C-alpha cells in the first residue's frame, strides 16, 4: 500500500466522522441519550452528567463506510476484513445495548457482566470459525525472539480470552475526555504500520480507517467533551484492536502497544484484590487515571501523559518489528 493511499484512508475516515458528528450529537441530545455519572467517581465529573453518550456510533459508521468502500474499490475486501468488521460491529452492538439500558433506567448500570461476557464469547467464537474457513496460523509469537508456541485447537480459548480481555480493558480506560480516542488511535496506527511491513494491505486499511475515524471523533471528544463514545465505542475498539493483533500474528506485542490499557486493568485488579484481602486500597481510586486526578493532576495532564506513554511504547513496538 502506497503512502498516498494510506493518507487517503486516514483522511476519508476523518472527514466522514467530522461530517457525521455535528448531525449525530444534537440527535443524541434530543433523544436524551445523556451520560449517567457513577456516584462513587470523582466529584469533578458530576458536571459531565447529561453529555450525549453512544457517540461510538459515529466513528463506527465512519470505519465501516471507509473499510467497505475503499476495500471494495481497491479489491482489499477479504475474509480478514469480514472478521474485523464482525468483531467491531458485534462488540459495538453489545455496548450499544448496554448504553441503551443505562439511558432507559437513568443509572450507570446496563447489562450485567455475565450478559456482556456471553455476548463477547459468541462473537469471538464466530470470528474463530470464520478464520478457519481458510488456513489460519494457530501459533503465538514471542516478541523480540524467534520462538513460537503452537496452540492448535486451544487457540479458540486464547482468542476468547484475548478479545474479551482487551475489550474490557479499553472499556475500563474510557473514563476521561479523549483518553481512549487518543490512545486507541495510536495503537491502531502502530498495528497499521506493522500490517504494511507484512504486506497485509487489508488489515492496514482497517487499522488506518479506525485511526482516521478516532482522530475525527477526538475533535468532539477532547476536553471538554461534547459527546462520549460510551460502551458502544470502547467495547468495539478493544475487541477490534485485539483482533488486529491476532491477524498480524503479534498478539503479545499488544501488551506493549496497549500498555496503557494493561496498566488501567491491572490497577483495578490490584485495587479490588488488596481491598478484599487486606481491607486497604492501593490507589486513591481505580482505574488509575482517577488516582492521578485525585492526586491533584488536571484531567488534561492525565490524558496527555497517557497519550505520550501510548505513543512511546507504540514507537518502540514498531521499530522492533522493523529492525529486529
């Protein structure tokens, strides 16, 4: 894929998002699809109550239109593209249902964890069987080495764990204006470059479509946010990001590229574990971005530091793939 094509994909997804957002945000507001803020969260966030949510619909539409349109035009619409869209849309629909229930009942609780999990597992299994229509590599590569692990039929269990885990990790990270839109756009861009290294233009197309759409969404989601992506967006992004890592056979490299999401998730696990075992908290609040807020950091400072971290580790990952 040429540089001009890559820039065109980024620009197209960006423009579609920028066109859709001013139409969608007033509509979401009229439908009273406002965000409910959890009472135990930082008090400074209460002013965000009522901000339109489910904004993930905006960039999901842009991603789908760009991927299908450009993919069909360039003959890059493949089985892998179908799998990526299945995961993106499938996880997005789970998030949409979750967001809808929150809006209807005017609370910060939608689907139960079990209901989400069942839906996510079904999508992951469908993706696995679609991949097995053709030949699919069931090995796991160990980053920075030539070692691989053959999972065979056990790969489906790994795929379920990977997609569900990162979907929920990105969802946990979505707590500050622009945080996920920025970090996820960096992660998808990194995998887009890696896909180009591997001459997997279909995956690169999807990854750069997501990057462009998220950068467009960021214009409306950066602090102070005019719209939130909701679970509609965050669950979809996490699942799709994990699926991209699977298709470029750089699964474990996602632990580096998605380090911010990993740290956010670990902070919740450590906080819950510590409180249950010792009745003491490690952080002032989890996920860890709230800890920094309560430590006196402004929301913008937390977001910028996390974006910078995401960019640094993404560069390390891409350079390692290019030169090692």
